[in-house]
């Protein structure tokens, strides 16, 4: 039976954005990921090798956020989803990238992009 693994609020510094200041100064991005996969093998074996290790996943996602800059958080979200789908056990990944310090000259709580990719 399918199940989900969710990692919420993963924070990493990146240098993404359209404006030069964003690329030079950087800012924190917050990532939420939900993976859809069969959790039965791990439930039966009680072994981390039979599931997605969320600690290892977090390390990969932080490397993507802190890695090569892109203009748009849509592109960043797509790269993060591809990293999630690199594990053959993952059937689908929903990724939200929050940009709480987006260069908007008005008071706001958050800007985010969410996308879902399937195998």
C-alpha cells in the first residue's frame, strides 16, 4: 500500500533570484517535501534500508538549495523534485519552496511555489 513521508520546514541558504542583490547576498529558503511510496517493506522489516532515509534526503535537498543558483523558485522546486525521484522507490514527490524574504516592497507572510512530479 502506498504511504507518504513528509519533511517540513527544511531551511537552507541559497543564492536564487532574478535580481543581482539576491544572487550576491543570498537568503534562506524553506522546503517542504512529501514523498509517495510503498512503506510496507519498511513496516515489515523495521530497517531504514527499506525506506527513504529522511536524514539523507535532507542532506541532498540542502545541497540543491545551496548549490547552483537559478532565477526562479519554480526551477528550484523542479530540481528538488528530481532529487526526490532519484530514489526508485519514490512514485511521486510534492515539493513546496518558500521564499520568505522575497524582494516584495509590501508586507507579506510568505511566497511559495508547489509542484508535484510523478515517475
